[in-house]
C-alpha cells in the first residue's frame, strides 16, 4: 500500500551508509560486479572470487557466516510439495550437501550423513515474499507515525530491520524483495549475507522512485522547514533525465531492483489513491535505465490508468493492482507482467481505518480501495495473470507474512496455486533461477509444517523447520549425527537463539 512508512524514512542521514560500498549484486543471481568493491559478502565471493582481495592487516575477522553449511544432511520421511505445482509425494528423503539440494528420493542417508526424521510432515521450499519493507513497522496511530518520521535516525531504523529480518526468516520466508525504503536496505542485505545477523536473502530497491509530491515523496505533509525537498538521492525526480539519475543513484548504492510509484497510495498524504503519477515517458526512461543495468522494475500502482501506463512502459510487476479491468489484464498477460496482489494488507489497512488508526485522508482511501483490490485479485487470478506472492510487511508486523495465504485462498485461489505464487512464481519474478523449488542442485531453502497446507493453508503461518542455504535455523527435533560431522550451526553472533536440534521451533 505504500513505499515505506509515512515520513519514517526521509533520509537526512543517507551519507551514513556511504562509508561501506558493496557490490549491489551479491547473491542475487543478477551478475557479478567488481567495480568499487571494498567488501564482498561470502555469497558473492563464492560466485565472483577475488583472490587479490585480502583483509587489511589488523582488521578483525568477521563472525563466521551461517552459509558454512552442513556437509550432508538428509531430511527423511517427508511429504514433499516441491513448489513446481506437482502433486505431493509421500515418504520422500531430501539430501542436502552444503547449501544445495543434492538428491531427492528414497533411502538417501549414507554413512556420515546427519539425518532428521520429519515423520511425514509436509516439506516445502522456503517461502518468498516479493513485497516487504524490512526497516518499517506499524506505529499504531497516525500521530505516532509522524512523530517517528521526525525523530528517528537511520540507525534506529536499521536496528529495527535487524529484528524484523530474524522474525521474517523464522516465519519461513527465506527470500524477500524489499521494495522501497532507503539505501540502508542494502546494508541489511549485506549484513545478512555476511552472517552478521540472521535473516532472509534480500533483494533491495533502496529508495522507491517517484515524482515530487507523489506517493514516494515522504516529505508530503511534513514541515518544509524541517525537510529539504527530496531529490534523486531519495528517489524523487521530475522528467526523464532526473528520473534516470535517480535510477542510476539507487543502483550505485546497491539496488538489485527498481521500485517506482506509478500512482498515488493509501498511506501517503494529499494524493489520490488511484491518480496516475509518473508519466508514460518518465516510466519508459526508468525501465530503459534499469534494464540497461540488468535490473527489473516493480511498479506500485492502484489506479487503472497508472497500471496500464506502467505495463505499457515495460515494468515487470504491478504491486497491489487494485483497479484492474479487462484491458489492463489482457495487457499484463500479453507482456508477461506479474501481479503482486498484497490482499492481506488491504484488509489490514481497512481495519486500521475503521479503528481510527489512520489519518482521515488515508482512512478514506483505505476504505475505498480495499474492496476493489480484492475484486481485482479475483479477476486477475481467474484470467490467468501471473501472480507472485507479496505482502507489504512493514505496514503490518513482520513475521505475519504468511497471513497473505489465507486471504488469497478465501478469495478463491487454490491452495496449491497460492504455494506456487510464493515459491516458483516469486523466484521467477525475482530472477532467481535456482531458488523457490525443491529440486536437485537448487539452493537448500526448505521449510516444514505440521498438517496439510492443501487442506488448511493457515498451517504455513507456523513452520516447524526452517533451513536457508543448507543451514538449519529451526527444527522440530534434534538431527541425528551419522558417523560424520554435525551440520554447522549458525554463528552465535548471527543467530543467538537458533540452533540445530534445540528441541523445537524457536519463533
Ligand atoms: Zn509497499
């Protein structure tokens, strides 16, 4: 519903994050960039080794990353939903070598393998949320939100992001696409990849890009005496040239994906929720600039005109897509544009409006748009538009991401299709070719749940096993060591309360 919490991320302190330059592509499958790298993540080093890069003398060694994964771990006796859409298979073993799935079949536990008997539990790929705001959190009321936006520092937001990242991972989400925040999002991504803090693999947009006074302009309604007008550094520009510069700046600071505001939004002040914002010419320039750098574009879009114009400009996903019609749907199908529907947050914000927690402006917009969003989701699903799972977590509490499943299923989506949206389809949207399915040679991102998600999709809200890149973060029982070595545990500094075999899920 928004790019990030109203007023909470206006970046007077953006320079704070410039002291550390990371390659913006680490672990994203987008490619290798070695220009201006001072520090690489372990994942990036694996993909793009730089033997000439050595720690400077006297530099303390960082904590060991959790990506130093199990030598061999075999998950035994699982009911497998592999994310491809195939029917579940019972009595399956999954063998994990390091951070990869190496075999799927029967009796895979050879000598030396550590085993975990899942006793018939349902196993699925680690879930993917294509629309989060990891550094944001609901403030509880509009005045509290404004106060937070004025008082908070970048450090405050980053520390909250660290807590949110852990909640998200323990909720079974092993990958997220963070679409709109600040360049601190790239710092959180890199800290997770380096093993400093536990969390999902992140693709980040940094600042969302939009027009002066639009949904992405986080100084709307705030005192002009406190805040300078935002510019390309905060993603704000007018005209193709300024917006190209805004795209280049986000990429320079590590953006994996570009997020734009094609229309107004609910939680921004003073803009009509359905009103078109960026012009077709501006969006074409943004998409061209992003594509030249190998980045995809996600477009926040509620209103019909803005949706059509964004799709025509070549964006890869429409976020929210609240007012669709046959024309917009046929354009999306023709172009292969994904819809990221965020239907749970629509209802969440609708309830917040009824409870008096929003500004009068936002409340009116929330009540207007939520029913339309649900209706558009149903139209898009029936029409066969590609749907990727996304939640807008940050508008509601992180860790509740899986509530989106129940909302989608209540609106008529088959449970298996909801699962595909959060696994295979979301991975396709994110451009992660070896993630989102339980297949040989895919990244070992795996969760397990008690119960049957095809009969009761809400069981996905309570994962009992969470494995990311072969590392076990939560387990229903202690894995049994073979004659080999126990799986590596997440570094104590990275995940102080999670470990292999701690006797139960910790979340
Ligand atoms: Zn959002």
